[in-house]
C-alpha cells in the first residue's frame, strides 16, 4: 500500500500555507470534536432504545497521504459486521455485485440501520473524523479517503490522489453529483488536486456547511 510513483505531480503548498492550514484544522477540529462527543451521547441512547448494544464508533482502514493506511473514525450507520455482510451479498446477488463494483456503494444499502440512515442524510456520521483531523492523518477539504481494496480500481489516479491528505469533505460531495461512478469520482479528485487553492478549499468548505444545514445529505 505504500507504493509511490516518484514522478507524480501534486499540490505542493508553501510553509506558510501549510502552517495556516494546520492552524485552521486544529481550531475547527477542536470544535468538531466537542460537537461529536455530545452527538455520540444522543446516538448511543437512540441505538439502545432500538435494542442495539454494539459500539457506536466504527473504525475502518483507509488510504492516506503517500499511500499509508490509517484508521478512519465514523459513527456506525450500519449493522455490525457490515463488510462481511457486503461480501456475502455480492456473492448471492449479481445486481448488488455489479452496482458496488461500478460505484463502490449501494443506493439502497440493506446494511444501513434506521438511525444510520438519518445520520447519513445529515452527514452527522462523518463527525468523528474531526478526531482524524486533530491527529493529522486527515484534513478538512480534499479527496475523500479511499478503501485499500479500491486501490486497484483507482488505476493511475492513485499516484496523484495520495499526494494530498484525504479529507472530511471534497469536490464531488458538494458538486451535486452524487450519482457519479467510481472512475469519475477519481477524475474529479485528480482535477481538484491540480486546481487546489486556499480560495477553492474555502468555497468547498462553505458549501459543505450549507449542505449539512439544509440536510442535503452526504454525497
């Protein structure tokens, strides 16, 4: 997973810009973590009322900067052992296998819980990633983190995408293009990296806040 194409081009910010980004990450991350801790209390109570006693925090390996894997934090929106269940569904149902192979997601995912569906529609399940931002393996705006098993399907875009930290939100989440397939998603992320700037990141971040407030849901 740590293969890096030496001649890959990518965004190379100055020291001042890196310092500015990190300062903002820490400030926003702290606020986000406080909100997350309060949110977790309400989510835990909701799950317990439904008879679900499993942990509400879900961790998963994702591809990070320079191809190094890291643990991403999310509020669990699916039933336990969701990854194992997905493998079983793909074996049993050809349509599900084709949909997931093309898009790397399911439109009507049977693994999503009733509470999880509400969390996803408001993007609240992503809030624990503010802890990833504080740790430093994620940033606020950039490509969303890919799964290790998706590396092969990323093809040559992989080497460009790993030059940038994965992020909580990115260009295709706020672009009104939630129906795009996996290959187009990769191309959008590559385009973002080549065009990345402070103004572009501010624009995407503000659009994300608007989307969450208006409950547009995660893209």
